[in-house]
C-alpha cells in the first residue's frame, strides 16, 4: 500500500483533512504527541467503476493510499522530533497542508497567513531533520573507515557528503539527480526531503473561483519549479459540507460551485500520481480490483502484487486494454477481435491494462 504522511503547522486544517480523507470524522486522536493516527483512502477511478458495472462482481476493490497524521507536526518547537516518527520516515510522500484561508476566529500561530513563509519554514525543518541524520551517519563512517577503509564505505561517505552539501545549501534531496545505484544506497535512510512533496493549499470558499491560480497567489512558483513537487488547491470547509451530504445532493452542490470533482479525490489522486504509480485491473464475477504498481513494472513483478506464488509460477499475462474491453463489452468479444493478447515476463504493464496471469500451481 502507498503511504503518505500529512505534515503542516497548527490551524491549517490538516487534521480535518485527514479525517475527511480517511472517512474518520470520529477518529481516535493519538494519546501521545508523537503517536501517529493512520487511516486509508480509496483511490477514485472511473475505470474501476465502469468495469464493476460491466461484470457485476460480488466484490469491488479499489487501489488505496494510507495517510498518517500526527497532532502538532510543525509546532516550531520540536517539529523535527515529530518528523522522525516512523509513519513519516516510512511514508512514500509528504503532503504538506498549507493554510491560505483567512479566518480571524482561527488565529495563525505565526500571527499572519503567509503560505510562502510556511512552506519555506516547513522545508527548513525537513532539511534540518535530514541533515542531522546525515551528520550522525558520517561521524559513524569516519570511525569505521579508520578500522577498515573498504570501497563500499568510501562510496557511501562520498554520496552522503554530497547530500550534506545540498542540505546545507538549502536544497532538498529530491532535487539531487542521483544514478539509480546511488539512489538505492540512500533508500534505507528514509530521508524526508527526498520524498515527493504535495502542497495541499487550503483556500477560503471565496477563493475557489481562482483555485487554478492558487500557486501564483500564494507566491509558490519557485517552489513548484522544484523536482517531484505538485500542488492541489482545496477548501476543507467546503469538503466538510460535501461529506455530510448524500451523493445526489453532493453532486448538485459541487456543480453549483463549479467543481468537477471533490478536492479530496484530487488530493488522493495527486498523491498516487506524484509517486509515479499506475493501476492495472483484474476482473471477473467474483471481484473487480485495481492494483497499484510503479511505472515501468514488468509483468512478472506485477503478478507478485497479487501473490508471490503467481510471480514464481508465471507463464503468460493475458491482457486487454481497458478501453477495448469497455467498447466490446466482454473478454470473449475482445478475443474475437484480436484485442486480447499474451505477453511474457518482460512486458511492461501499462496504466489501464486488464490482466489475467496464467501461472503454474
């Protein structure tokens, strides 16, 4: 399952957003300040909805994203300690909830609403947290190298020195263009600034009409030019109202506001896309399911997402494109038109592939 750790200063709407994303309006708050609250969101996908309508299965299983929230993340006192909590270090991405709404009844802890300042401050705290990890490891490496100066330790030291230089210069590690081998060496450190960053811009209701211009209005153009960074404007207050309506009323309310989809769906989908993940589908009378895999995943590894035995006994992947299946109405019709084909282990699975894996038992 993909994992995202929500970060943000107090009074941004972060915890409200977490509860809405995970349908946990009555969620139990962690007892300790460094204990994470964790919930799961379903990735919205119209393709799965249409496949479900086509096959009418007993079960429909969407792809999911796990969100973690810690009360008090970014309090400007002890924020780095909170960012060291396991669900954040283990997260695949860090959605940062940024306050843009102006509500005098909810005072901003810094005294004023300034989204660009808050983004810079949080980024500085993330960089400092990573710098502490790098410096501690370099100190350990220096001692180890005096005992045995192996090529492996020398290489690790060289990479970490480059990381330290970037962090001291105020550059997040996601901006480093590392070869795959070097990036793999750093994976175990779970550096926060190496993770993709999603800025969730929490707007006033009156600003929804200019939501497409939110990045410029917040003064965040320079931040958005960085690597692995994306922004999604929402209005948590409106999302809360939508969540309390039935489906028909919610659609009508969104239409009145000129919203094509809910902000929650956009946050979930952006988290999914930012990580470079795609979905393939398995279909049948028992179940229609969306499976999450990284882009460029070969068929044999995609099969392992379903079960390791399927990957080990892989014979062929029988697949059809989603759009062909929907147009023909059945797998049999796709087979008749030559649109159902067999692929081997090295086939790169594409977003929207509908696959049946043939495997030895």
